[in-house]
C-alpha cells in the first residue's frame, strides 16, 4: 500500500513531467489554469498536494483528464514494479 507522502510526490512529479513535456513554466501553468502563480509555486516549493479542484484546473490547462493523469501514474508504478 502506498504512503500518503508517496502519492503527493507522484502527483507533483507527474505535473512537473507534463509541464516539462510542454516546456511550460510555473507562470505559464498558473496563467493557463487561471490560478495564482503563488498557488502553483507552493506545490513545487513546499511539496504540498493540490486539492482535487486545483488539480482538475491544472490538468485541464495541460490538456489531460483526471482519469488519464492517474492512469499514467498507475502505469508508471506498474512498470517500475516489474523492473
């Protein structure tokens, strides 16, 4: 079973991965999602887990659904487990 901190870390890492894929900055993600830059910055600086509504806004801006996001994380976990 996964620890709460592991889940937080995976969520933050995967958002960062999606940002890097698109060559987006924290500013760009915040602007596209319509949320304060400080809110997005705090996710990465403090490692705080986003609320579900915030995560939904961020993912919508990145062009991915919540289900797709968590499916990607699940697939990554499955691949790492099989290594």
